[in-house]
C-alpha cells in the first residue's frame, strides 16, 4: 500500500511539473511583505481618492451640463477614471514585482 498516492499528492506533483518556477520561488522576507503591504495601501488610497474625485465631478456635472450632453460627459469622466485606475494598478504591480525579484 505504500506505493499508492492520494489524489492530492498526484495533483501536487502535476502542478509542480506545470509551473516549476513557483516551486523555485524564494519566500518573501518580513521586510518584503511589509513593503508590499505598504505599496498596496498607498495605491489603494490613491485609487479611492480618484474615485471620490470622480463622484464629486459627476455630482457637479448634473448642475453644469445640458441634459442632452450629460450621458456623454459622464461617460468621459468614468472612462478617464478607469484608465487612471488601470495605470495605477500596473504601476503598483511593477513595484511589487521589483520587490519580489530584486536585481542581483
């Protein structure tokens, strides 16, 4: 019976074969984890600030824009927010990746 493997053990072996770089990845130090957490907090705050600004602009838009242009203008503002958010998320991921894989 010692030759039998559970489905879980077989699954682990297969996953190691599919993604070997994950197995070879070094564990993060406490300092690296703290740095990554700080980066995520900062970017989350920046995105939240952009969202609040968007909501404020949308609320002012109702009073300052003709009704026939309201949907177009609000769509533009929302698209700008989406683009800024994506840019911030990419920047965050690149900073996190730099911490995970420091230059040698």
